[in-house]
C-alpha cells in the first residue's frame, strides 16, 4: 500500500516537472497576449527609458501661474506665456504669436 502511494506521488511529481518545463518553453517561443499589454515588463522598461531620455520643459503661465509644457504653451508679447486662450485674454496682452494656431 505504501509503495503505491509513493509511486503515485513520484508519477505526479514527474508530470508536474514536465508540465512546467513545457510551459516555460512555450513562453519563450510565443509572445502571447500579455506581450501586447501596456503592463508587460518590456513595455514598462521601454516607457521608463523614453521618459528619462528627454524631459519636457515646463513654463509658468503669466496670468495664473499654472505650469504647462513648453510645447503646449501660448505665447504673446515677448516674455508672456499662457496656459490657455482664456488666461491670455484675461491678462489683456496683445496677441503677437500663438503656437497652437488659435
């Protein structure tokens, strides 16, 4: 009786080892659906690498003081930078250039 229990345990252990080895090999060969996920470790590493590469400069709005990315800021009258057309209009500065075409 004890020999049968040990034999069953040994067979189950061998099957478990074979199944895990087979699963690891399949994981290396095919990317699967998780590789297209934004939570995949490779995507996360690439995202953090891209973020560290070149941070965007922030500028303060001349009217309200809100910081906005320099590429999205509206400029008017030389050194005046605005976060939105509303702040630009409330400040009363004549519009010289507008980066977003508004």
